[in-house]
C-alpha cells in the first residue's frame, strides 16, 4: 500500500485515502455513513444490508447531481440573459 495513503475502516472495510485529502471531510463522511447504516440496521431489525445502504447513498448522490445540474442550467440561462442584455445595450 502507498505510504502516502491514510487507511480508515468504514463499515468493516479498509479504505485508503490520498495523503492531502481533506481529512476533516473524510472523517465527517465516514461518521455519516456509519451512522446511517446503524440507523437503518436498527430500523430493519438487523436485516439491512450494506447493498441496500449503498443503494440509498447512490440515490442520494444521484439526487444531488440532478439538483446541481438543474442549478447549473439555471445559472447558464441567467448568464445568457445577462449577455443578451449587455449586447442589446451596445
């Protein structure tokens, strides 16, 4: 393993992170994943699998991506409108 990597255990799996990664964010993300998995495990009386958690997380990421794309498209439209107004003013 690369000595510049930092290894953390997440849900029982050893994961290597590049040296220089924002470790505060990494630790916060690890805490969130572990917490959500524990919550789901309690909710489903131990029947919750990591695959289901992964699916929930993937859906959350997909939702975030779609929202970011919408915000980017809205910003692009606003910039286009501003450019048109600038061009009209000449």
